[in-house]
C-alpha cells in the first residue's frame, strides 16, 4: 500500500502537524489484513482444498467471512506464495479474506 510522504517545508507548527498525520496514516496502511482479497464459494470438507489466493506472497492468515454450516475451518498445511490449503470439520461452503 502507498505510504504518506511528508514533503512540506513550512513553519514548525505545520511540520509537526504533518508529522503526526504521517505517523497516523502510515500506521493504518501497515495493518496486514488490508493487503488481502476475498475468495468466495469455497466448498470445504475434511479433504484438503488448495486455493489460489493471488497475493504473490505467502499469506499471513485468513478470516472466515461467511459460512453456511457450523464447521471449524482451518489451514491444513503450510501455505505458499500461490496457494492457501484449507480443511473443515465437515461439509461447508465459505467465503474467506486471505491476507
């Protein structure tokens, strides 16, 4: 994500204000889950499903957005720069946010 770059060369008061804006903005854009994507309609079961995530790097994690059954969804083996490997405790269709 793009970072805030303070290029102001004005008064000390303006410079301090811009430093605070820069610190706050850059803190927000460094939140890991903002650089992710949604993957929908995953038909999961007790068999591993390898899903192409499209991040171009190893994911830091995933969040279940929706699911149509009360099943535990988990990463079944180590993910890599191209795929996320998921299983569930039973049959479930889910949407996930991978980041």
